[in-house]
């Protein structure tokens, strides 16, 4: 009895060591996480995985509405796992292509200035180059997420070149607009009232023109700064001139600056007068207080890190102590648990390989493949078409069906249902018979090609299971189909 009391906490510790199997959050909380992820803009760097996240969340909602709690929990857990994968994918893309992302931001910033700051007719070439660069960036994102690394590098190099071309095409116009902005700032008295900002704008413009004229081979890192500095110089000049018109305005500036110091001092827990007019904290004192706070935070952070290390060591020692105190039978049970986890991971890896083998047999446009929550797979043979009213297989379809046969070999241990479907044109009974004959024709082809007949079952549903509206030709075409269902493992 005493050994059992010690063993139960150990089981709890082991289960905590496997976060993959922890309880999933609620639908509402995960919805909020997804919304925050999309609001951050990171989802655009993992579009395929984000789509899977939303699909699993939809499945969880549907299962929850129909009170299928186990299915809902499984789908919700998969949603969390996919969301974590999307975050990792997006962060990895940002880290790998930071320079490309910065180049894109620079190109779009220049394009925005050129597009909004002039009424003159401009060439469409830069806009077309930028659009091409955006298309190539989408290809970089998609191919990286699919694992097509060679294509990813090719598209990245092409996107970088396209963004650079768009920038080069816009630099001349940007230079003109910046010069105009500097001229306006000068007219506002920027040389006198905002000399530092005005000088910086001129220096940045000189660097931009040096690159345009070929004196400098290195393009400016932030080519839009000169334009925005010129605008800022003009604003400062106009503000200073307003202040000079009122003798009281200088005192207002001092009071506002003292209010800022007072608020900062209170935030830093420094003693400060109640009256803002008596605040006398110097910048040196405030900086010292901030540095003291920073030092205190770093000390606390280090202490927490040390505590984490200590607790980890303590946990490992306690775990080892508990392991050493268990009987051979209890250790065997722990080993069995680990084996169960390991076997599950191996099954998941094996299943992914089988799905990849199945998908590799089909070309784009041949079939849509879906993995259902119960473990079954649906192969929708969108390229398999029959003549109207006929169940005879066109010889041109033989290659597609031969590859279907090879795909099914990846799941030789499972039974397969061949389901025939029609649109709602004509009577119900003839449609059902026609759909069954078409399913049987596919089954007979597979058997003749060497597939075990005992695995195959042909079914005809006629018009009763549409996947699109029969009111339009496109919908009716989608409803006339053959679905291959690979049943879940028993």
C-alpha cells in the first residue's frame, strides 16, 4: 500500500513530462489565440498551416455543437498543435528571410511616397515590378512551407532582385519629391529653427543621389528617411514660429517637460513634489533611477533563472530517488508507459510516410485527398469522368486508375469502399443504378490490375449525397464523381 502511494505521484510527474498529451484548451481560448496570431500578421508566413488550424477548429466547433465530446477534444488538441507549428514556421521564415522582409518594407515605403505625393504621370514599370516581387515572395512562403527548399532559394533570389528593381525604378522620383520637401522646409525657416533635422535630411538626400548618379555602389539602407526628415523639419519650424509669437509658450514647454519628469519619477517610485512647478529632477537623476530599476530587474531575472535551474535539479533528483525506490514490477510499468508513447509516435510517423506515398501517385488535378478525424482517408477522383449515362471506362483513364491501384498499395492492410455518385438529373432509381455500375467498373479495373478483391466494396449512392448545388452546371459536374474511401484501421 505504501509503495502504491509513492508510485501515483511518479505517474503524475511522468505524464507532465509529455506535454503533447496534456488537456486541450477551450474553443473560445484557442479562437482568441488564433485571432492574436493573425492580428500580428505572422500568419502570412505560414498560410498552409494556418488554413489547417482553422479547419481543425471548425471541426472542433462542429463536433461540439453535435455533442461529440471526444471528437471535439481530439480536433481541438490538433488545432493547438497546428497553431504551435504555424508559429514556429512563421518565426523560422522571419529569421531566415529577415533581409528580404526588410527589402520589401523599404520598397513598399518608397512606392507609397511616390504614389501619394505626386500628381504627375508616372511609369507603371515600378508598380509592375513590385507586384511581381510580391508574387515571388508568396512563392517563397509557399515553397518553404511545403519543404521545397531548392525552389524556395530560387524564388527568394528572384524576389530580392525584383524588389531591388522596383526600388531603383522609384529612386529618381523619390529624389525629386525629397528635394521638394526640403525646399518647403527651407521656406519655412528650417535652417534656423530645425537645423539638426534639416541637415540630416540633406545628408540623406545626398547619399540617395550619390547612389542614383553612380558615385556610390551601395544602395541606401533607409532611402525614405530623407523625405520624412524634410517633412519633420518643416513641422518643427512651423511649431517653433508659433511658440515665438506668444511669450507664454516657452513656459508651457517647460511645464509640459516637467510634467513628463514628474510622471516618470512617480513611475520609478522617486519622491517628487506635488506641484509640477517645483519638479526639479535632472535627466541624470532619472537615468540613474532607470538604470537602478534595470539592474534590479536583471538581478531578479537571474535569481528566477537560478531558481528554475535549482528546481529542475531538485525535480530530477526527486524523480531519480522515486525511480530507485520502485520495485521491478513498477519499473516495468513505467517502461511500458514509455513504450506506449514511443509506439504511438512511431505509428504517427509511419502514417505520415504512407500518406506521402499515396499522394505521390497523383498529379495536380487528379484527385483531392482528405484525412478524416477517425483515421480514414477520402480520395476524390476529380479527373475520373464517364460518358453521360454510361459506366464504361474510357481507355484514357487507364493510367489514372493504374496510379490509384499503386496508391492503394500503401494501405494494403485496410478495406476500401468505392462510392459512385451522380447529380439529380433524371430519376432517382436509374441514377442509383448508374452510380453503382460506375463504382463496380472501377472495382473491376482494380481487381484486374492485381488488387485483392476481398478488400474492395462498390457502393452506389446516386444523387443522395451531393457536395455542391445541383442548380448550376458546375455544381452538377462536382456531384458526378467517384470517391475512394480507405477505411480506418481496425
